C-alpha cells in the first residue's frame, strides 16, 4: 500500500485560503454550490469540501476548473460520455 504524504500546516493553510477564496467569489457571484456543480463538472459535496479546506489532494486541474467556473470564465460544459468497461467474457475464465 502506498503511503500518503503528510500535509504540513503551511500547506493546509494554503488549501484553506484557496477554499475560502473560491467560496467568497462564489457568494459574490450569487451562485449556489449546486449551480457550480454543473459548471465545474464536480459534485456538490466536493465543492463543499474544497471550500472548507478538506480536500488537499484534489487534482490541480479540478481546482482550476472550479476557480474558472466561479469566476464565470467557463461556458456550458459538454459532458463527455463515460467510458464503459468491457465486460469479461465468462467463457474466458
């Protein structure tokens, strides 16, 4: 099992600041987390956790997508169809 890196207090402070910044901008834009959910293509629970500083390991591109959505730089998101997993043929076992 791979060991998770320790989050230092300095890093956690930065994560908290980013989350507070996203929340402040979202509130100033008079947007709800549910509205942001569709724009940023993140679920509302993740948005809430980011705003509270509880997701320090969220990939950077998701932070960037969330920030861009909050600032109104994204238009409507076209959802990509999810890839379907191939089912194993039971005769191959």
